[in-house]
């Protein structure tokens, strides 16, 4: 198909606003050695250069004319996130790579158009806020939240087709590609435009919640966690303490913010650093490269004169285990972007291959330029993670390391239901923390598939869910997610693991990095 070029019309306010935001953000930066431009020269990279590379998990559209029309429309619509936000996200990722912040990256496996509602978006935000506060109490470091949200509408699949009643159909690839119904499996370009507007609506609603009081109300509301149901007596006591401390601290903070009370300023300062003055960064897997290309905006840095290329559809994007080929289209596309970028790392990744990948994506050796998201499986961490860390340490690169304990621990029940077990998920986190600590390379955060809703998709947890109960509220479009209660239980375990048995320590005694810790908001 013809390449999509993002040349704006004579008066394109969306592009003008994006360029103005970029110039303002870049002109205020201190360009140290660690903040050189990462964008290759224009002759070396272009938003369309991925088209000369092999593309795995490619989506084939029968109607190329309709595809061109849809992508052309998206390329001229306003940016979903601003350049200034992306620049601030880069700073947060650099802090995370240096151990100055802990990242909580989570959300739906695949977003659904019909769940673009106030209730669902609020629930996703609320669970991340609550988990981040619980983890902060153990980690004693600011927690940066990143949502798999406002764009996670496409998924890679292990099988691109499926057979139903003897007939072969394309697999469901996410709402931005095709429909779940067997009669709606042909990739439809109009869904790309619909995905843009659903993403825009989601970000808009998140922005409406970005005032301090709205943020606090969202965190206080419905701490959906039955502490009395936890099997472990030690954790049960801790859960009650966490529940009480969250409510007390947030209510104190809200009251003081309204009344100007400075009496508990130290406690409030720590809470402010934990929760952040903003809410979260947005992210998604950059699977459909035609769509990502249509979202690229290119701006000249007024300080250095370099041209920066931003994927304006999200603050951060990543490529998956199936699409991370060194000479493939996905890596080619991501290497030229200014955004923080990530790569899923499975047990097939070789140490020298990982270093070659970092050399391509991070030629200027910038802290946090690349996020490595390991998804090894609980039984493979001890074998495969140490040589990967060792190779990266020797290379001089400083990526942000996240543990994805979900994708390497999938299984299928005897009745054909895909699930994950809570014990395996926490087991991979615990082993990863141990390996990272032993190699003096602290784990930078977690990457989780979760929901703030009441679902029954993963077995185990504080209220042990058996395989026979999975069908009662199994709602995912693709892979199983942790429920709200399981997510909070996991945050409690992680917090306790990060700080031993000091989860109940007073908030006011927690040392906090002097670095700014405010996670980004899609609207500030």
C-alpha cells in the first residue's frame, strides 16, 4: 500500500499545538551527555522505513483503499498525548532505570470498545492508585504508574487463524482490527479510526480526573479488598493495617489540602510523593505499524536543531516477544522514536542478542531509553535471567527492568479455559527480585495484566479461586487478568517482599528520593 506521510494541511491546529508543546518542553531541558538526541538521521530512519523490513504478526487488509483513507484521516487528527508529556515520561523512565522510582505498569490484556465507560476507566485507575500506595509503603520509593490503556486494542496471536465447526476463520486480533463474532473476522480499517476515538475518549476522561481531589477520591473509594478472607494470619494483619493506613492518610491529605493544614507536612509530603500530583502514563503494544506510523509527529528541537519523532498515540509503546526481531519492522520503527520504548524478553532471548538489540534501540546509552520486560515463567527465572542481566551490565546500557509475571505462566484447564495461577505470578516476581538484588541490579517494577473489576480469570489468591469457578465471571477478550482483589493481594505481597516485615512502618518515617516523583498525567 502507499506510505502514509504526515504532511499537515495549511492550517492544522493539532500539529501546531503539538509542535508548540514540543518546543516548549525541549527548550527548557538541560541537554547533558545523557540526554542527547536518540533519533537517527533522516537519511537513516523515517516513519516509513519499517516498510522495507519483514513484519511478523502483520495485519492484512483486503481493502487497501479503505486502509489508506483511514490512516490518512488519523494522521491529520490531533495528537492523543503531547510532546511535553512524552518528554516528562522520558525523565521518569530515566529515574526508574537509576533506581529512583518503582514502576507499576498494568491494565487489560486487550481493551474493548464496549468497556470505554466511566465505571471501567475509573476502576482501572483506582486499582493502580491503590496498588501503588501499598507498594510504596514497602518500597519506600516513589511509584510511577503506567496504564495498558487508551490504545491497547490490538493483540498478537500464537495462531493467526482458528477452525470452528470445520471452517477456518481469522483469529480475533482486538477491537481495532476485527470483531469477536465469526461473521466479523475480516480486518476492517474503519476500526482503526474507531480505536483512535475510543482512545481519545479514555484519555479525556482520565484528564477530567486529574485534579488532586478527584485523584484522592478515586483512591479512597471502594478499597475492594476483604482482609479477613486472607489465609495467612501475618498477611491478614498487614492487610488490615494497610487498609486503615490508606484511608487515614488519604483522608488526612485531602483534609489538609482543603484547609491548608501544615501540621502533618512530613507525612503529607511522603504521601504526595507516593501518589504523585498527576496520575499515569498511557501505553500500548505497538503491533499495527501502519497505525503507529500515522501517529508519528516530527518536530525540530529548537536547542539542538535535531529532528525528534514522537508517536503521539501514547506516552510509551512496546513490542512483544513475537515481534522483537532485530532486523524486523517493529524494532526498525521504534528505534527512531523519542518516546520511551519497551521490549518483551522471553526465555529464547540470548544475552548477545539482547545487547545487539540495546545497541540498536539505545545507541546513545541513555538511562531508561529502553524498558526490558522479562516474561520468563516462574520455573525459568533462575536459569535465564542472570546471564541477561550480566550481559546488559557489561554493555554499559542502563535500561529499566520490569518483571512481567503473567505471560510466562499461562496454562489451559482440562475444559479448555486459559488461566494463570496467582502463586506462579507472585513466584516469578519473588524470584526476579532475588536475582536482581543478588546482581546489584534492583528490579525497576512490574508489568501486569489486571483489572479493577470483579472477574474470575486467574486461579488462587487470598480467596483461593479454583478452576471450577473460572466460568462465573470470565470476561477477558484474550488472556486472563488478575481481579481487583487479587491485584491488591499481589501488591501487599510485593510490598512486604520489598521491605521485609516492615510493611506496617509509619508512613512518616519512610525515606523518599529528593527527585521529583510525579507520575505523568494525560492532561497536565
